[in-house]
């Protein structure tokens, strides 16, 4: 490991540039439809988390009220 040859950082970034030119980028329509799917899923996940939080809060309040009378 001590004898590992380290490459030139410039060569690395040149290679990255070459690879980026080879990438098949999505069309505008593909990009927009994918973005719409991501946004819808994100919003739905957020709503589910909010509903779970409200349900948990309600459950904790009910348990607190039920056991408050035991004091």
C-alpha cells in the first residue's frame, strides 16, 4: 500500500469530463415527468408522516389523561 501510485488530479477530472459527455441525459419530457413523480411521492410521504404524528400525539394525550386519574 505504501508503494501505491497516485494519479494526477487533473487526469481524474479530465476523465470525469469525458464520462459526462458519454452520459445519455434524459429529455425535457422525461425529466419533467420524473420530477412530477418525485414531488407527488414526497408530498404523500409528508402527509402520511403528519397524520402519523397527529395520531401518536392523540394517543399520548389519551394515555396521559387515562393515567392522570391514578395519581
